[in-house]
C-alpha cells in the first residue's frame, strides 16, 4: 500500500527493492524509472531527487564538477583520480540518469535542487 509523499503524490516506498539482483534488476530499474518519470511530470522534485540518490557519492561529485563545465582532466586533478576513473564515473552517471551529454547532466542535476 502506498502513502502520500511530501508533494501529495501517492508513493510506494520500496517498490522494486525486493527484486534486486539478476534477473530482478532490470524489472526493478524499469519500475524505478517509471516512478521517476511520473514524479517528474507531476512536479514532485523531492521524490525525483530521492529516486536519483542511486548515484554513489563519488559519481555525484564527478557529475557536479562536469555539470560546472570542468574538463575530465581538471576533474581528475581536483579529485586526485585518473582521467579514466572520471570517464567511468560519468559513463555510469549518464546510464543511471538516462542522459547522453553534459548539457543534459547540468539540467538534470539542477532539477534535483
């Protein structure tokens, strides 16, 4: 049974959580994406932000610096990691957020605030 979220949107906490690991992962991700899409359409930005918390802290740091127009090399130097690590994190962020460019990254992160 769902409950009302902060924006008055009925939510079902944990929907998809029991479907972790193969073969449940694709189904759980599909449900999460569908829920995020509905929340976004309804303007429930806090709920969208909560759902997007699937980003690891390191991915979020790299994503924010990329959204701030830093180059991969500059991000790597700022975080004391390799350029390859930055590329891997960005690839993961793009996949998780279903985006394909830094321009989309900036607007997606801005929507979370």
